[in-house]
């Protein structure tokens, strides 16, 4: 606290002079009525603009300057009176400044020599309440900051790598404005929330992304395991782009699920978030309602919330903060600006859930997966702590596409590292088998493990899936299973505050996919799920999300793992767990359950009604089963696999390659329409040995993509037809493709329509035509000019004839 100053000397005025600039800035932000009240505190004969400031007028700043100038040179008593009223009437005065001014203004009572004017005092109630409100508010902010520091310290103890918002990359997205429509292949005007409708050039750091989000609703989406929860906890203690002067309220939807009774805003803060010692709750809430812009609400994990939040119709009437409401209504009120309008709100969720928030956010960003360098850094940090394996681990991981795909997400990279600690002689062939080995690696940390414990753990996971639960209270878990899960690292502890405000112990699996895998293990080793029930439940999950879809907190990986466990490679492990579950004739029972799953998959393989997203999911399931016959049946029904309008990952292309390579010399086609994919996807595509048709259409793939594609074209020895249409191809890209096509003697058809080839690009293509002995058709369009090349064979001499007005030529 600053030393108190005697108003009898010149120091009072000098304090005002010292703080002139900051007070000017503060007063400019006050309401017109406050400025008017302060102006009326000056004597009538003061040398100032004679008329009162007009509300909202451009002259108001002049009155503020003149007022400060007057009191800077007024007698000390008048100056003290003025400072007292500033502290009573004005909002958002920094604590250090307000303390200094209050120490001066404390002498004002009874000392003023002003006799010819009567100041317009604030209501008595406001004088009594405003100062305590500020004190309680500052005290609560301090306690929250301390709470967030303690929370982060606990959370960061188990982290392998530091979390820094300025080193986390985000891609800016455009909020999806699409109308709800059934699950079908969309038109080009409608893009699903999975679609890459952001631009690669919009990549920026999380810290930069959050700049300018004050007072707005912001959505940050990312895949499960991408680190959203850790990042939000990190923001809570590092502040970063969020002003430290704000009250930071961090709520997790997975915990809000446990609040079943209606509650008021005050109860949400002081019973669920952080209780306040004393009877000052109402004063804090009153200050919050009066100053909502001083609060930041971080709502983490909407994808794990049981309820759907809906955009409410425009209503001028705000919500009653004292009225008990269901937690979904409170959160909806925050997002719809009917509660604490002007506060900053940050929501995290999965990409598929952005559609529920349609029209609410001012900005949407997507956390980008880790690149290879970030994965290498994480692996190095992990094994530096363990003191073994190190560089070998990175080499093994990068040589396996499943491990590499998983490692692009922080939580799954950790699971992969645990797996690599207990490396098997042979790397598993599927993601399911990796999870089976990884769970075994976790459990190997416990010296006295029996199959019975794994059986009970899978039972708990299945019960959670059935009840849509990802958080388990201490009383929900048998003591010995809880001890096992904590010691092995399969469980993470969650700090949970019950509706009454009491702390309770709660736990969750290290990642949602681990819970889903263990639930799948239960399905394959227990009679909890009958054959009839399994038939009813078994289905393919689509990537298209509509507003009418039922909400789920899980990742839709459950039946992918069920298909993976149907592989004969998993049979020995399943038999051990089935025996522990009390299944008689465990070997026969497990094999019958595996046969049932393969039968259900076979029926889907023969379905001709599947859309592109479900076809891709089917390919993933078949790959997990490692069943070549099923893979052949996928393409026997659909010789060309058509995929439209969604984001493809290298793991997706890897699944397609498994199916494509099952056909031997029969040949199959891949038709990518408006599908976004990174260059790494082409590395996976190069595994496809029996492609006879390959098409990339209606997407700005560009010249770099064409250059990468040209490097793998020679590997497609069976390729007959290539299309690269509407792909923003220029002359440079055409030159790259022409170079790759020289090594594709089997090509019979080429289509480069709707690109920007110009004459130079056309010449690059024309130069290679003479080397393609089996070519019979070329099609391309350059801008609005239709040009084609006809090749005429005269004793091995090729005459190139440019013909205007034709869009396709068949070559003799």
C-alpha cells in the first residue's frame, strides 16, 4: 500500500498530475452519466466549458481534460473530494491506482472548503457496496489464480513436453452455415464439418489465434487426444493472450455431465468451480453481472457433453442469473449472449461438433496434428526421461504407418511410447493389435497381474460406454481395480467438485480410445452382449455429421476395434480373458464370436448403398480384421471407390491400399472428388499396386501436389486412366506430371480439364504423348479456350495437330 498523503500539502495535486494520463484513459471509458456527475462536482465559477457535456458528443473528451486540469491546480480539499468520487463512481480502475487514490481521498470528509456548490453524490447504497464488491472480486480472482496454478502443477507433473501456446499451431476455419440434410454424398455447395474448408496459409500459433477474442465467442476444435484440455489448463495459469485482470473460469463438460439438478450462476461458480470462504458470494456475482467483460469463460470438451447446445432465437430478454437452470441452459445462455453478454467465451470440441454451435462463434480454429519434427521431439523427451531406447524408438515408430498416424496426436503419442518401451519382436499389423500390446505394456508395470483384473477393467470400460460415462467416481470402481489402473497409468485422476461444493475423487481412462478398446475386448470375451444384440448394434459410422444425429461422447472407434479383435492373430489373448470371465469352452466361444463379426462385415461389403464416408470406414474395419477375402468383396461390388468432400489422412489412404492390393491383377479405381489431403497421403497411396484408374478432381491441389504425384506415378504399373481436373494445375505442375507420365507406358486415357495450363502447360503434356504408346484419349480445357492434341502415327513419326473447338480427341 502506498504511504498515505496529507491533503494539507501539495502532494495531493501532484498525485493527480502524476496519474493524469492513466486517469484520462479510464475516464474516457466511463458512461456519459458518470462524466456528467463528475463535471457537476466543480464550482460554478470554475474556468471550464460552461455547458454540460452532451451525451455521446464529440466534446465529452474535452470536458474530461478540462476537468482534470482544473482539479490538478485546485485546492487540496477540492482535489480530495474529486478523487473520492472518481473511486466511487468509476469502473475498471486498476487496484494499485485505486489504492493510491483512496488513501488520498480518505481525508476528504469534513475537510472541504467548498461552500458554494453541492456535488451530486452517488446513492448511499452504491457508496457502501461498490468498494466491498471490488475487494471481494479482487480476492476471488486471486484465489482462482492460485487454484489454477495448483491445478496446472498437478497436471504438468505427468507431462513429457512443455505446453506453450506460442508453439501450438492452429488453422483458421469458417463456421459451417450449412443447412441440415440427411446422410448422403453432399453437393459442392454443402461441406461437412470434417471438410478442410480452411486454407493451409491460415496456419498460425494458438497465442496469435486468441488475440482479439476478448468479448467474443471463440471455438477451438481438434481431434480427441490433440491436447485441448491440457492447453486450456495451461492458458489458465500462463494467461498469455487472456488478460490477467480477467476472472478465468475453466469448466469441463465431462464434469458438468455429473450436475443433474438446476443451479444458478452463483451456484455454478461457488459450488462447482471454486467456493469462496465467507458470505460474499452475492457481492462477487453482482460485480460480475455489472462487469461481464472482466471475465473469461473457458468451456472445455463440448464433444464430451451429453446434451446438445442449440442456437436460441434472438431474444432481448437476458437470463435471470439468480434463477436455477439446468447446466445446459446456463452454458447456452453464455454462448447466445443472454447471460453475461460481453464476456469472453472459449469453447473446445471435436470438429464434428462445430455443427451444433452453428452461428454462435465469432471465430473457429482447428488444432493441427503434430508434424514429424514435433513427434521426434516428443519421443526424444519421453525416452530421455526413461533413459533407454531413444533414437531406435523414433526409427521404429516412423517405419510403421499405424504408430505414425497415432503419434500425430499428443495423447496417442504417449501410448505409442509406452508400447515402444515394451517392444515386441514383431510390430503389430493393425491399430487394434497395437492397442492390445499397449494395454499389455501398461499392465506390465504391475508385478502381480492376472487375467481376472483385465477382465474386470474391460467390464468397467463397457459399462461406461453403455452409460455414456467417461468419468468414474471412486465408489464406482472396485478398490483393487482402481489401485491397478492408477499404478499402471491406465487411469488419470480428475479433480471433481460435487453439486454441494465438496471435492470428490474421480478418474478417467488415459484416453477415450483406450476405454473403447477395453469395451470392445469385453464384447469379444463376455456374454454381456448377446449375438442378437451385437447384430443390432453393429454398424458403420459416417464422417458426415448432421444436427439430427444423436450425440455421443466417444470417438466411434468401438466397432473398429471389435473388427480388429476378430483377427485370428488376437485369438490367444481373447481366450485368456474369456476364461477369466467364466466362459466355458472359451476357445470355441471366442472363435464363434469372431466368425459372427466377420459375417456382419461381409454383409456390409456386399451392400451397394454405402456412401463414400461409410465405404472408407468399411475399408478401415476390413483392414483391422486383416481378412483378404473381405477386402476382395469390397471391390467386387464397387470396382471404383468414390470419395467426396472430406479430409483424408494418411491412415485413410493406408486402409484403401489394403483393399486395393487384395485384387491382384483385376485392377481397381480410386476417385477423389474435392477431398483434402496432405502430401504425406501420396506416400501412402504409393503402396497401391493394382490401380487402373486414379482421379483427383474439384480441389485446389496445385503444382506441389502434382510434383509429388509425379514421383509416385511410375509405381502404378497397372494404371490405365489418370484424371487431374479442376485442380489449379499450371504449366509448372503440368511439367512435373509429364515427367512422371513418361514412366507409365500403360496409360490409355488422360484428362486435365478445367485447369490453368495455358499454351506452355499444353506443350509440356504434348511433348510426352509420343512416349505413351497405348494412349487413345486426351482431354483438357485451358481457361475458356478448348484445345486438343491429336497424335497421328506416320512410321513412328508423331505429328502434333492443335485443333480449336474440340474438348476431347480419340487417338488412332
